[in-house]
C-alpha cells in the first residue's frame, strides 16, 4: 500500500473513531510499527491529528477549542529540544506553563520513567497523552491569563515536593534584576517551584533577555541553566555564561 493510501486510511479511522492505536494500524495495513509511527508523525506535522502514547487522536478530541497561533514557534521548539537533554529516566520533574513548556511536553519520550509535576493543565494533558511517565497536576485557582494553577493550595502542594529539576518560563531576565514577571500570584507559585527543586532551568526566547518586569521571581544565583534558541557561545549570552550553564 502506498504512503498516501495508508495515511488516508488512518485519517478515515480518526474521523470515525476519534482515535487510533498503532498496533491496530500495523495489523490493518500490514506494515511495521516504524512505518505507522512515521505516518502518524507526518500527519501530525501537517496538522491533521495529534500523536499520543500508543497511537493518535483527533485534533478536536484533543482540544475542544481553537488554539491561537504560537509566536516564535520554531525558536520555542529549539529551546524545548535543548531542555529535553537535561531529562533523565527516574527524575522528578517540575514544570511551569506557557507555550515553550507546551513544546517541551510534546517532546517527552514515550517510554520515560519518573514523575512529572506541573501547574499547567495543558502541559499535563500533553504529557499524559504522549508518555507513560507518571503525571501529577498541582491544582488550584486557574489563571485566566497564564492558564496555570495558582494560590495557596498550589503553594502548599509544591512545598511537599523535592524535584530534581524545575523548568520555568519567564517574561523577563536580566543581569541586574534577575528573573522577573508581571503577575503577583504567578510569581508566588514560581518562587515556590524554585524552592521545591534541586536545580532550576529558565526557558526563554532570546528577545526577552535584558527585559525587566515589575515583580522579582528570583536572583540569578537561584538559576542553574538558561536555555534559549541561540547557540550557547552567542555574544548576547556572554555575561550569563559566567553565572551558570547556558544551552
């Protein structure tokens, strides 16, 4: 069967059932698991379905609302790829929200072992559907702006966690002012996330470097990694390389 015929069959099954399993597709199409996975990846790249652990689901089944276009999407994918290099089997990971974190969630290995805590329902959904890693959503009041859970309930839950690595996005980072943000309640959650992890990685597009918001999340001495889309040796990152590891 030709590639186009296989993919049309897959899309037809998705239309009927809203989801498909790789094992069923292998049997129905009489092809290898690798071939099915390639077809699913191609179709996901074309925006026709969403790959999940063990198969794929309809986009409408995955998100019942239309997601806005992601700014600097390719840059954020590069940041996510670099961040993924820090993750090892057996780790306890703590992750914030935002579009960079969603790109990272989409790349979590299917067979990853460990525990993945997050304050973002969208990140939790992505990781749960794409990997067998144990996912725990820290629930509380949901921010209408950032789509993360916040408030005293979340902070209390975070205080009981000892994570190996925390991934955080930011709206500002500078040598002088450290990591900054603009929402008071979000800042409180981020501060506790940093306290609850052995190491912290800040994930941000390079254009936010040097920018300052009105609320302090932490000083740069609380940061272990800075991950951007730029090469680590880029001159813009020189001062940061003197303080911690830059990727």
